[in-house]
C-alpha cells in the first residue's frame, strides 16, 4: 500500500507561543466551508508536561496558521489546573462540532534522556492534587461547539476509575444511535475476551448515557500489534463500509498504522482488516523526537477530491501529513495480498 508522505513534513512544529514551545502533536482535523481546520495538542514544558489545545486553519491542508494566539481549550477551564488535555478527535453532526478528548487530572513530567525515550516522574502539586490514584488515570470526554473556537463540556464517556483513551465518535448516527469507539486499558482478561488492550464499540441515544461496550477488534498480528491496538481517526463513510484507521503497538513500543472496514449498518461487524500495517516509522522525524521514538499516531483524517488526508503525530514532537486515494486504500483493505 503506497501512502505518500508530504515532502514538507513535518508540516506543523513547536514554537511561536509559550503554550506550544516544546511540542505539538496528535491533531484533530476537519473541513468546514472549504477550509481545513486543525486542533493541535501542545505543551509549553515537559516538566510538567501540561497539554493544551490550539486551533489552526489552512486553505490547502498543508500550510497552517493559528486562528488564535492562545489555546481554545485548557485543563484549567475544564476544572483541572494541573491537568493535561490530550488527543482531540473532531466530527460534525448536524450543526454541532463534537470533540472527543482525553484528560489526565494531573500532568506528569518527562525528562529527555538523549536516546528518544524520556524518563517520567510525578510532580508534587498543591491543594491535594496528585494525591489520589484517580488523578493519574486518563478519562475521556466530549466537548461541543458551534464555531470550533468556543467549547462547552458535554459529558464523560468513560468510567473515571479506569484508563480509557482513543474515544472516537462516528460522524453520524447509525440506526438512530450515536456510535463511539473506546480503548479501555483495564478491560483485559478472560472475562473480556482479550489478553491485551483492544478496540471496543458502544452506542447511545443522547451522548450522555452509553450502553455497555462490545469488543470490536483485538491484536491479531503479533509482529506489530502484540502490546495493544486502539482507534486512531474518526471513521470515514465509504460505499464499501466505514473506514477506520487504527494504531498497533509492538513489544518494543513501535507505533504503526492499520486499517479496517466496518459494516455501514452494523459497525460492530468487521468486514475486512489489514493483516499487515499500512504505515510504520521510516523517516527521521518519525523515529526520533523529544519523547517516544518510533511513533506514527494518526488522529485526524479528511477527504477532499477523492484523496484521503491523514494527519498524524510523530514521536510526540510534531505533526505530519500523508495522503492516499481513498478508493485505493479501501480496495487494498478488501483485497490485501497474502504475501
């Protein structure tokens, strides 16, 4: 599967403002009124690594400029002054934008070691923050907006006593219900049907109350999915099924990308799934950075003129872009060579 990396990669890098001086990565992207909008995850420091969300815009999907010189979402406005808001994914349903995000109530510190893998430590915070186990768990939630700038909290989508990331809404209701992908790290063991963290799917009538999740897909390819898998980008509707990009992590903590097609009317049914990864770290910016090495982590994708734009974080350091004709990728998933 030939996926083209943009020659100007990485297309978005740190700098410019104090709240994004150290790192930018794992963006949400959406097209609205013909323009590309990107919501970036940023940090102004690694000690602690408090993350914010900023908003950029672009006419061509490659060259982005900031809409505002300050973040559009901060942990403080969500009630967590020492927290970290992370990994946005955005869809639009009717006239409302919905943004999934992950939040850790207290941010950790990261210390670069010179070999790509940072050491982590837990900072000391005032007023009792950081003293409860739950302050270091990752919850997932939804914000809503009419303009991509002003966001309001809607709901938590996961229990607060487990780590649950990669919550991603489908861009439309299916059979009258909202549909959500999840990746609960504690749902592992015989009773859950999976030995490693996996992808789950759940439904809701109102976005507030969610049904018990169902196991959707687990790691089946030990060479690159042995540690865990999780959803990456919001599903794209095609005539052959819902296209879902997902990430697989191996025992050496290398992040690669796979793809699957889900049934249009019954998205808990996997029609086809790549046995081999479709992207892996190859370039310098995908192998080396401030934080984790060897990371390709897509969190945004849009389609324009039949071309799928894949936006992905690289080594928790910068943002890159790759493209592929949508029809070619769908055909590859359905007819992947066996050798």
